[in-house]
């Protein structure tokens, strides 16, 4: 009975994406938009938003984790 087909092969098809969009939106032709949120870099010590270049937090001096 097994067809040997992997369902995941179909996940990338437009038809599946369209069906999924219909399910979540209730509208035909709606394209689900997957937002790519850019998470602000925050100091682990004081949660101030950093640029992502600092080696140390300018507010509290905590060493940042994003500098190797
Ligand atoms: Zn800080």
C-alpha cells in the first residue's frame, strides 16, 4: 500500500502553499507572508538595545555575547 512518496516533497509546491494560505486566511489567492523579524541585539545585563558592534554595553559595561 505504501507509495513510497515523501510528503515533504510536496511542501514546497505552490499548490500546497496556496492551500495553506487559504486555510490560514480563509481567502483564495492570499499568499502567506513569512515575516523575517530582525531581533534587536540587547544587552544581557540591562537589556538596552545595542547596535551589535559593541564589545561591551555602553550602559552597564556587560560584555556582549555577539563579539567573538
Ligand atoms: Zn547593559
